[in-house]
């Protein structure tokens, strides 16, 4: 009996097992189809492959919405581009149900929209599965006939102000030149007048005609032609003016290299930063560029659904605009102007710091340019004037590196005193105007400009004796010299919002010859520092041997590090005051200003030792009474013109 029931039982189990196995397989196939469909939808949206959408939605759903496949593609394309939708992030919900469910976040022209919820059924169509599409998959609560609209609230760009709140970059107005069509006349008169207007404004006749041909223009319309680069409103027959919002630089050339300027974004800018849109203004150079994100703020506005009858159905998102941050600098505009004017017609740079805090009070470069001309689009002729100028007005000279020349001698002296190889009272016998330690230097000699048969530390600084420092460097030796130099800022990236190559001692880690060691001791050889880096290095003089790092932002914390002993600096300062007070001192021209210690310098640039090369004039000067200021100034190729020391006298007087 048992054997009779065994076969039917086995057959029954096989049938039941096959049924459930097939059912499980079918469910798995269906679930995989759901998953694939959902992933394809997400991929098409995130990659903006809108031509793939019709393949993923059911034909019936499109018919019900009265859409063709082309309509669906165009709808998504126009909306995504219209509201400048970017950075789409989709969180797809996993489910076994026949449903597409996800949340989306994205950036738009009015700001970021987060966590919108989307849901639609998945239906069977033939032997495939499709999304039962409706307009809520564009935006929740949207109807097929609706449109998406948006308004943009643009933030005010933050201002750049000095330590006293004086604006260096602000939001103001400029005159915009335009015409009223019915004042231009007709026929030949109109043609002649347009030609005269175009010539006076530096634009083309065809541009004027294209502006007048716009569909919105009426006989009484104000038709804009050009936003003026300055506040001037030249009288031009047929031209009228209205004020428009614009970025303004009140100090123009005086602070151009530091502040920089703004301009309209380009397609390349948008490619680099998808948060930008075609009407945005961004920083192009200087601090406007460095702090662009902080200055630009965040756009706001409203995105809403509009019915076919033009009524607002629902607000999708409202984003409050956030105005840009105000950036406060340590700069004193009074001193910035004074430092700029003190350079006169010279080519060079002046940096003024408050040495005890590191605050940069002035940083000027000359020649300069007017940044206001770039805001509205500089003309080709004006740009050519700047670009063809052999003095190179676009160079930021306070960040460019120079040989510091003899201004560096006090630093070498401090290193040698602390190494024990320089005795300040020891007088060296130097009988000639040129010197070499022995014949191993061949034809190379160290030269000096001012003769003294016996030279001690004070005399070496007062008369700026190169030979004295060459001898001290060789006594000191490269290892100890570099050890002292490395207590300063060589090789360091300064924490400043301006681009600079770090200061260098030499091209290589070791001096190739002893002659290079000697030359470096008096700021020649391969030593290079920018005026800002010189100010940081020379901060040890008014700060009793402590390096106080320069800072440009008012809110930046002070940073310092020890370099020399106060007694060492006191010895050197005594000599530096005599550079000014002694009748034969190289800085005696500064004697008209009280309480000044200084060191002049001349850095000669030439290929060989024969003849005279191009000479840069340098000066470092500081207040000895209360350490209120430290000034570094350089004038390029100054031969036959006032030296850097002569030029800064008015600046020093203005700080008394």
C-alpha cells in the first residue's frame, strides 16, 4: 500500500514546487524590471538625457496629458534650462511595489531646492513595464498645461572697506548713455546723427541700429547704448543719460592692484562653476576675485507654477537672497593715497605696515590702471594704452620679487652678532674700493661706493659698505648664515589673500660659490623678496627681534615668531638711526622726519661686473618712538631720478 501512494505524492510535490518556483521566478523578473525602469528614469534625469524619457513612460499616460513624445522632451528641456536646474541629486526609494518614488534636491537660478517628493505608478504595457507619467513628475501638484515661472532676487555684492570703514569697492551708480528714437530725425539726418553718436561713444553704427531695431522699442523709449566707465556725462547731440547700478572703485588707480575689479561672467566661468548664471557679476582680479564667493552672496527668488490662464497655482520654492559679506581690510586709505602719490612718476611699490600688529596700512604699485574702466568693458584703444606701456601697469609690484640690496644688511648683522662672529665695536681695515678674499675668486671682486679705511658695524650701515658684509658672511659661513635666515620667512607661504611666490635665499639649497655667499649677505646674489615679504622680514627691527607676520584682513589674528634677541636689535637700531642723523649717512634725506631709523639700498642688475647695470633704489624706515609704522619702498631703474628715500619723505611726514 505504501508504494502505491509514493509516486502520486512525489508527482504532487513536483507540481506544487514547480508552481511556486515559477511564481517566484516571475516575481523576481518583475521586480528586476521595476528596478531597471526606476534606475533608467533617474539616470535620464540626472544626466539631462531627456530624449530617453519617452521610452520610459506609457503611451496612454502621454495621450491623457495630451503630449507627444516631442512635447515631453521639450517640456523637461525648457524647464530645466529655464530655471537653470543643476546639481540634481535623487534619492530613489526601494520598494517591491509597482511604483516610482524618490526625493530630489537641486540648485536653481534662485537657490537650492531640497527634498521634493515624487511618485507615480508603474504599469504593464505589452511585454514591458512603463511609468504612468503625469505632470507631477516635473513638479508636485503641476498640471500638464501649466508652466513654470521664476523671479530672481539678486543679493547686493558686499563692499570692501578700509580699517576706518571707508569704501574701496562699493555698489553705486554710473551714467548709462542712450537715445530716444524720435529725437534722431529721419533719413540722412538720422544716419549722420547715429554715426556721430557711435563715434563719440566708441561703439559701432551697426550696434546702435541693432539696439534701435529691438521689438520693444517705441519712438519714446530710452534705448541704452553704453554704460559709461566713469561718472562723466559728455555732451553728445542726441544722447541722454540715466543712472544704472554698478560696482564703483572710488580710489581707482590708487588701490587697483590690491582691490581688483569685477566683470560679467562668461560661458567658461559657468562651465567652471555651475552656480553662476549669465547675468552674474564676478570678481576678475585682486581681492574682488579672492573673496568673490563671500562678496557675491547668495541669490534668492521664487519658483512657481502658473496655470494656462496665467494665474499662480502654487509656489514651489521661495529662497531669501543673502547679501554679500562686507570685507574689512587693515588698509588706511589716507596712507594708501599718500604712499601712491609719494612715488611720483617712479615705477615701483611702497608697503606701509603697523609693525606691532602686522596690519598692512598701504600696499601700492605704480604705474597703475583705472579698474572702473573694466567694470563696463574697457575699449580696445584704452586697453592697448595699458598693454603697450613698457612700464607694465598691470604688474602688482608689491607682490613681485626683487633683490633687497643693502636694506638686508641689518639682518645679516643680526645673524652674525648672535652667531658670535661679528663684534659690533670691531673695526675692519678695508683700504680699497674693491675686495676679494684671495685669488681663488679670479676676476670677481666685491665693490663699494663709499670709502672708509676703518669700518665697524655703525660705519658699515651708515656708509652701506658691501665689503664689510662680504667679510662677515665668510666668517659666519653658509651653515650658520642659512640657520639665521631660516628663522625668518624664507620659503614660507604668507597667510595673505594675494598671490606671491615665497621669498628665496638662493636658487638652490646650497650656495654654488663663496662669492655667492658674500653677495647674498648684502641682499644681492640670488636673494629675492617682494615688498610685502621685506616688510615681514624687517618687522624684527621695530619689534625687538620678533617677526610679526603681515595681515590684510582686520579680523585676522596676529601671528608672530621669535628670531633675534632684543639686545641685538637695540645695537643695530642705534646704527640705523645714525644712517638718518649722520650728515654722511645714506638715509640723511630722512632727517627732516623725527624718530626714524632707516636703511637704504641699491640693487644692481647686470650680466657682468663691467660697467653699471640697471639699479633699483630701496628704503626701509620705521618709527623708533612708538613703532607706529614700518615703510618699505622700491623704485625701479631710478638712475637720474629721486631715490626711494627721497620719495618717501612726504609719506613719513604725513604719519607724524
